[in-house]
C-alpha cells in the first residue's frame, strides 16, 4: 500500500534509510576490522534483522529475552551484559551467547567456570569514572553512586584469570571526541591490564550515523586500541543503527482551545514515544515549524488521561482539522521497544516502507495485546 494508506497510529521503518545507516557502520567495520553489534534495547524490530545481519557482526542483549531474540532472528555473534544474572537463567544465556559481560567480580567468581567450560568469553564491565555528558544524569553510568561497572578502587587484578575482555559503556548520543576522552581515562586507569586482554568493548552511545559525527576520529580511536594493546575492538550502538530511519504516522482526531489551539492525536507521547517525556526531547514533525514560526500553532497531545501527555507545540501553514495525518520523524529507536498500553491505548501497527516506496504492515495489534498482559 501507499504511505498515505497506512492505518494510524503506525510506526514505519524506512528500509532505504536503515540501510544507509548500516552501510556507514559497515564502512567502519571494513576500514578498521572492528566488530559492531546491534544493541537490541534501542531497536528490536526483528523483521529487519536479516538485513542488519548483512552489515553488522551480530547483536547484544540486556537480558535473556533479548539474547534469545538475537539468537533466533539474527543468529550471528551474540553478546550480553546484565548488572546481575539469575541462577535460573544463566545456563540458557551461556548456551546462546558468545560474550557474557559481568558487572562485578563476585558475579564473575560465581559463573566464570560455567562460561569458560562452554567455550564462551568472560568480560568485565569497568567504570572509568569519566562523565562526558551534562544534563542527562539518568543516562550517565559514570554519575556518582552508579551501579554500572567496576571502578578502579574496587578492581581486583588478582581475579583477572579467565577474563578475556573489558567493557565500558558511558556515552549517550555522543560524538567521537567524548569517546577519545573516555578512552584516555580507560587507559590511564586500566591500561596496565589491557595488554593481557584479547578484546575491548566500547559500549554504545556513539552517534555514528549523525551528520556531524567524526568517523575518522572514531576509527583512529579503534586503531589505537588495536595497535597499542593488540585488542579486538567491539562497538555496540543501538541508536546509531536506526537513527532517523523511521516514522510514527498519526491522525488528528479533534481540535480545541484553551488559551491556545490544541490538537488531539490518535497517539500518545506516554504510550507510543515515552522518551519524548522521559529524555525529554521534541521529535521532528514533517512539514511543521517551531511554535509561532508558521501561522497556526498547536499544542499536540495524546488520548490518555495524563495531563502531561503532550508532544510539544508545533506550527503549521494551514489550520489542523480532524482527519489530517501528521508524521513524526526519528521514531524507530526507543519507541516500539518501550511502548505501553497504559489507559488501554492500542499499540501502533508496525510497517516497513521498502526500497520501491511500497508500504507493508508487518504486525497489527488489538484488544488481546492489552488484555494478555493483565489478569
Ligand atoms: C544502552 C546500551 C547500549 C546502546 O546504547 P545507544 O545509546 O542506543 O547506542 C549499548 N550497550 C549497553 C551496555 C547499553 O546499556
């Protein structure tokens, strides 16, 4: 069907845009020999995994279920990190994952024999205590009191036997200059032990597919770690894989006034794009301007009872009316993986826009998807 015929609300992933991102990431793999895996927590649209697997080295997971999804749907290198593992899940995790990354020496002592016996790799997450982001404290694993990664103070060189790699994840939507800064901290603090490792994982948060991203600096950071310490280098971006590669298409249901013009959409920031409220951020909206920039400004809100369920104030060339379709951009990442049926909101359909511009619905949801999670 045509884009204009899709039911709303609907997430639409654009295959061409996704593949452009994948080509860019694959260029880094080709030029440096590093490995890049998809962090599924940002984007788990597994219909696209065969395509993603043509360009990337595999998947990484935050827990057993994501690990299973990567194993079943991409079937390439499979990594996992969790702040702590459960006894009743570890065997299955070891069976389907290649790198199991631990958050503490106590977890390593508990599980490393099993991992090594299965021929899998044991990694340790370190905390270089190098904050490179202002503002987003909830996205800063180096913030004081963080539960992520072993700090130098608690590092145990006597317990490194069997550990083949170190992992850090400290960035969020950042450029390569912040990676360079972080690597300096990693080398300064953990440099003495890097030579005895086989690999290092730079985590995610690298905004590699953003227009202003400094890819040559990223590549020189990778090459530095390869040459100086003889390490295999892994990156595990989530956002960068599907950045700007998808839309959320919605319909205006009604308009009203309360000191300003308001439009109610058949979507919800809270249910369908929760990071708009949590991050928070203002999603791009095709054909619109900032408030006051074009003649008709509206506050766009959702159908839920949450007073704060608004997406933002946007302006338009024409007044909005019921039935108008609005298309939000950059809606592939951290949307369908985080959505909810709060207020009994229906979940958006998931569709693909293929290379010819044709749209196909992959999955539609209904009342059962709301009811089945309750009892
Ligand atoms: C969230 C996360 C990623 C991916 O981060 P993006 O910001 O989506 O690139 C990678 N690794 C770990 C350990 C993470 O927690």
